[in-house]
C-alpha cells in the first residue's frame, strides 16, 4: 500500500512538472481599443474589423468673424440628420471639407 502511494505521488509530481507551457507569447493581441492603427484599420481603432471611423467635416464661412462649424456623424441621431446639417451649411454659403 505504501509503495502504491509513493508511486501515485511520483506520478503526480512528474505530470505537474511537465505541464509547463513553454509557448508563451508576450506580444500584445491587436484589438479595437489598443490605441494603434493596425489589423487593417483605416484609422486608430476604427474601420476595417472595428467599428466605422467617425466622419467629420468642417464648414468654413467666407464672412469675416464668422465661426467655423464642425459636424461629425456621431453627433447626430441618423445619417439623414447629419446630411441635412451639412447641406444647410452649404446652402448658407459655407464651404465644407
């Protein structure tokens, strides 16, 4: 019985000592929140496999003293609302880029 116990104990020690993972890779995995433009992204953490990048345009007035206006898609509830705001700026004489 004592020999059987020692054999079982030795087997456990051998099994656990051999289970060490030697294939550790410390390279960070690319994600959509790593602050790096990688993995086919079209911007930093956006586009490609990530969520679409936020599109913004700045509309400039030729009237001196008038403020530039920046419109970003994420500021609007729908694409139609964004398009209407940009179109309105253009119709009022602003140049949007």
